[in-house]
C-alpha cells in the first residue's frame, strides 16, 4: 500500500505543473501585494503626482517667463529700431539744416564781400577823383603860371595883377577844354 501511495503521489506530482504555485501561496502573495498597492495608491502616487504637477507648473512658468521675455525683447528691439530710425531721420535733418545754414552763410559772406568790394571801389574812386581834382588844380596853377610867363613874353608887358592874370588863365583853360571836347566829340 505504501507502494501504491508512493506511486499515486508520484503520479500526482508528475501531473502537477511546477510553474503554477499552490493556492495558499497565491493567497499569501495577494495580501502583501494588496497592502503595497494600497500604500502606493494612497501615499506614493499622490506624492509623485504632486511632484510631477510642481515640475509641470515650474516648466510652464518657465515657458511663460521665456515667452514674456521674448515678447519684451521683441518690443525692445522694435523700440530700438524705431529710435534708430528717428535718430537717422534727425541726423539727416541736421545734415540738411547744416547744409542750408552753410549755403546761407556762404551767400551772406558773398553779399558782405560784394558790399565791401563796392565800398572799397567807391572809396578808391573817390580817392582817385580827389587826386585827379588835386592834380587838375596843381596843373592849372602850373599851367597858369606858365601861361602868364608865356603871355608876358608874347605881349611884352608884365601881368603881375592877380585878378587879371587869373582871368586870362581861366579863359585860356576854358578854351583849351572846349577844344579838347570838340576833338573828342568828332
């Protein structure tokens, strides 16, 4: 009988799959698994979710900050471009104004030079005219004395009377000027 029992046990062992555990092993494995699952579900998973949410929030906040910084940088760039364009326009306006001012100054200096040249020319003409008048007076006196000397020699009498001599000289010079004008007119 022992032999039969051993044979039956051997057959039972041979028919049983070694990969499938016994029922009591399954039950005792499910209990700790359920406890660990419950603890994981109630303690670990919420903490992990909280950590992941905080990280997601931090990342989203960083992205928003980056977007805001990018928007501010774009606005600053646009402002810089606007100021640069204004500065260029202002520089062009200043250059144009300087060119116009330079032209006005040059024209004013030319006008002043023209006025000064006219004044110098008028002054020179007046001086020349004064010197000419002085030369004429000097020549008249010289010619008058020569004419009186000549007339004295021709007439044979002395013309020492100043009024008479002056009248003779004036008449002689008037005739001389009239003959000069007649020659120039022809």
